[in-house]
């Protein structure tokens, strides 16, 4: 395909077939951006693109498995072939297997890192020369509250988000001379299909009588249901992503909602032992009592 050029600003949004990614893609389209939507589910992407175009926007769906380095590179090529530039990259794609660490293989762990972190780093690396040549660009990395507040079954997911934030801090310094600015957005509880998808993925373990974590899975289901009662919408997060992308001087980190920042600060100020006691109480899971000596 012959490379095209456009005066319209262009955004790539990963994980764009639902939830935060979909809402972000729609928001950027409404702000006048041409949007490249990336995810594995082609049918959902096509429907979102059709909606955007019906409202007068410009969008392109690119079916992408971000665990595959060649498909990740192809996403960049497709965007440049279609528009000739990329002004904003939103690294939103990510997932967390709803299992205990002992229930995950090395291959499964590697897949989490490939999708959540390594693909994001690859995209930043491949788009850096493009943005440098344009005179600048923005990268918005979607993190998670679990990077700050521990949760059972979140070890692999939280590790990737911790890595993402560390990477973000380094890349802000590395790319500053070329006006390529990076920010992290940290959502709290968001009302997306992810919770139900996660629950369905763990059904076989929930039904396994030999699974030592069955009780914890039930507790976490209850906890998630309670949190979802006051969860923010994907559109709320998309508004914060847009704020980070459009700010004259974007901050290193944004929280959505602001109460998430309060929670992070509160737990950071607590003695570690107190924070763990509170979290164990929230999740109804803690040290097992030893049987009395006979």
C-alpha cells in the first residue's frame, strides 16, 4: 500500500475492542483524530469503526495479536500506510489470568508479559523515530491500581503494570529532547466486561474441589461485586486519557478517579503490617490458624 499523508492527527489505541480501549478510541475520534483500533476481535473492531465513520469520523481496524512481535510491527506499518503519521499511542491492551501463581505455567506468564508490557515497549520503540521526525508525540500507558495495592491472583498482572510504570519514568527522560511525552493513567475499579470474562476463565478452578483457592475465589467475587457498585465508566477513564494526551504539559501520572490517588497515598503512608491487615480483611483471606497442640 502506498503511504498516505494527512494533516489530521492520528492515534493508535490497543485493546480497543471493548472497555477502556473502545471508549478511548471513540473519544479521540470525537476530538477529530483519525483512530487506528487494535485488538484480536475483528468483528467488534469493525463495528466500532463503522460507528465512528457513521458519525463523520475516520477510523481503521487492525486485527492484532500483541503477543506476536511481527503482528505488533504490522500494526505500526498499517497505521503509517494509511495515514503517514502517528501522534498518540495509547497502550491499553492488557489482561490478568485469574489464577494463583502456582497455577500458571512459564508459558502463560510469558504471554501476560508479552501482551501487557513487551508489546507496549515494542510499539514505543518502533514509533519513536516516527514521532521524532514529526517533531513530537504522546504516549499514554494504562496502568492499574494493583500496581500500588496488592491483590490475590494479580501477581503477573501487577508485575507488568509495575514494569510499565518504571519504563514510563525512564522513557520520559530518554525521549524528552524530541518532545515525545509519556504519561501513565491509573484507573481504579472500572465497569467493564473484564470482571465477568475473568470469572468465566476461572470457572474450571472454581468447580474443582481440590483447588485450595476456591474459598478465596468466592471472596474475591463478592469483593468485585461490591466494588462494581461504585465503579467508574470506561468513558470516565477515556476522559482522563484525553486530558493526558491534550495537556500542554502532561503530568507523569493521572488517576481515574481522583479517589484512586487518595487510596494509593493512604496505603503508602501506612505501616506495611497495617496495610496488609486491612487488605486481608478486605479479601477475607489471611494466615490460617494452626490447630491447637494436643
